[in-house]
C-alpha cells in the first residue's frame, strides 16, 4: 500500500491509521454503485477520499456542504492535483476591475468575450475542472454544472462529503421559492388568491402563465444588454434574476401536484416535493456510475432518503478511537423542553449551574431557536459573558469575537451546530437546550406522514453533529450536555439513527459531574 505522502497528501498524514486502512480496503473492493461510510471525526476522511480517488483511476468530484469545507479539502488535495471550482458569483471579473460587485456571473451574462481563455480565474478554474481527475466543489455548483451541462461529463465518481447532508441538499435543490417582488412587480402578475392558493394543481396551471411571462421578461432583459459596450450592472443582474426565475418556474410546470406542498411565507410562497428521493437521479446523482457518501453521522437511512433500497448500496461504520472520558455526552433528567412547557426556569437554572463551574474555559450553548437564545440571555447570571449573533446577520463577527475572547466566553446561538469546528480551548463544553426537532411546518408534517422517522432523523443528525463540534482530535477534550427529558423516549426509539460512536460516549446521570481538568 502506498504511503499518504506518495498520494501527495500533506505532512499531517504521516502514516495510515487503522480506520483509514480499513476504509481504503473496503472502497477498493466495492461492488455496488453506492457506498456509504460512517467514519468518525478525526479519522482523516479527506485522506481516505483523496487516496481512493487516485487509486481507483476514476475521474472524481468531491462535493462538500460548505465553501469552508471545500477550502479544507483543497489544502489536503492540492499536491495530489486537486482543482477547486465554485459558482461564477464567487469569481471577481476583470472586465470591470473598479466594480467590486461585478462577478463572473454578471460578466458571463453580458457576453464575456474571454470565455474559455486563460485570462481570468473563473475560466482557468472551469477549464481545469473540465479535464481534471480530481475536482472539489460544493452542492450548488455540482447541481448546476451537471444539470446545465458545463463540461463535467468525464466525472465517473462522485463523493458526497458530509454525506448526511445529501438528502437536505437534494430537498434544497428541488425547493422553489417565489418572492412577492419578482412576481407582482417584475412580472406584473398576481399570485392565486384564497382559497385556491392552497391547491398545488392551481399553482401548476398558474406556473405555465408565469413561466411564459418570465421568458418574455428574460428576452427583453437580454436584448437590453446584448451588443451594448458597458451595460448597467443593474440590467445584467435583472437578466440573471429573470433567467433564474424562469428556471424555478420550470420546476413547478413539470411538478406532479399530488407530490408537492405549497406554503405561504412572509416574503412569498414556498413549494417543496414531499418525496425529494423521486428526484434524486435528475437533481443530485445524475447517473454518475460510482457514488460514495462519507460522514461521521451517516446512517443507512440517509441512503434510503436518496431513494436507494438496501440492496443497492453497501454501508460500513467505523468506530471512533477517541477516549470516551475526554468527550462524554451527559443527559441529566431535568424537564421536558417543548412548546407546552410554560416555564423553563429549571432549564435555565441547570445551565447556570454548568456555567458556574466552568468559568475558566470557553463553551457553546446551542439554543436551537432564537426565542430560546433571547430567553437565556435575559435570565442567565452569566449573560455578560455571552456572545450572540444577530438574527439574519452574518455570523462572522460573533464567531471572531468568540474565538478571540479569553476563558469564560460563551457562544450562545442556534446556528453554530454545523459547519464550524471549535477545537481545543475554543470550546471545552457544549450544551444543547433541547432535542433539535424541526418546527412542524406544512412540508415537515407532509414528509413525516409518509416517513415517521423523518423528523427524528433530522433531529438526531443535528444533535450528534452539534455535540461533535468541540472534539476534533484525540488530544482534544469536550463535555456535552442535554437536559431535555424527551431523551427518555427519543433515544430508545430512535437510537439507530445515531452512529455507534454516539452511544459509546452517551451517559444518563442523576447529578451533573464535576468538570474535568481544563486543557492547558
Ligand atoms: S470568464 Fe469572462 S465573465 Fe468570467 S471572470 Fe472571466 S472575463 Fe469575467
């Protein structure tokens, strides 16, 4: 077996670890189209994926859930020849160097004369991706490039990193949102009124008319920027917007009314397929012959949610080699935390007890909702140490403030449970205020009516992911806690939706344990 360095992996991959050897062996003998690997945090998943992609000889695209993860992959894979590609809106266009807002997306729409030349980052990235054997991208670029045929036909293998998010990415790709402004102002069209607007069949008929209007608006917008030396940026943005609106309406035109749910939101109307799995091939998998999903929380159910039956995939789970004493998850019976609880004082008291004994270290409270975030900050004795992000605002500022803060700082938010890592002293304890069930929106209820595990799967994934944010390597340390008494039925009933590594570190205790020694 070649060493990690012989695959071009960086120094941190000094030698293969047992989990990596076993996973690479399994991948080399895979016999089905789809393989799922549940590999715990710290097992060096990127090394496994990159070495397998090279060893298999198949042109491979690695699809990540966030641009941050894409960056991390690129750091590990660039010496192995990996190329990175993102949506055009991420590349600044040299055609208008003075306009910081002008991206390749705008330049492309206004008839870029340099398409395909090597004179700009975007073209270079697209050319490289179209011929490379090792590409890293994100879900949205993967979806758009495959769907609209941007020269990715050579890809024979796709790896969905953080594969537990693939069902949500598929559902997002199929979701259509129509805003009041773009329909009522731009297309000068009314939405169907009540009570008809509760029926998807009415919306489907309406969408034919709306799509024709959007097509007309797109053609007018295009004519306004075609052949013009320097079209106004707002004209170009309007053209891109209308083109995008036309694509969204085209989804509704072809949708099957009995399989979709329509829901009114303050900004417009949202449309979702009840069974996104029906669209998996056309919106996510694209007939790619080899599919691999990798994640620390992957379950066989994840593959079922992509429309794959158990005969059509292989699944292997690897155990964590972290010391359970360094990353326990405690459930301390306290109270049922849900909308029926009129008074959450017991919960707030318990949280303050935890914080009181851990003022010498940093921690994270996942509040699951902004309402609960506000309740904590208005009742806790330690509110002065709490760092929050404003709802709807970028998270960067709160995150930077927290990372730069000294011992005792507490990040209190419902949004840091995924996609952010808090290694070592960045976070030595995590509290989840409750089991993070999705609010029962119309679409959530419709999906749950077909699949009684739907909401529990989402909640379990979020809970396990959140508790994994503070324990990133063997020499890290992080205590996790939950005080929601719904755990008493949730875990016995839905424990199979959590990886084995979760059960190994989960403990119910009557009294909150003393904090361990802090990391030095
Ligand atoms: S390809 Fe054209 S539109 Fe895109 S960044 Fe380059 S010059 Fe601009």
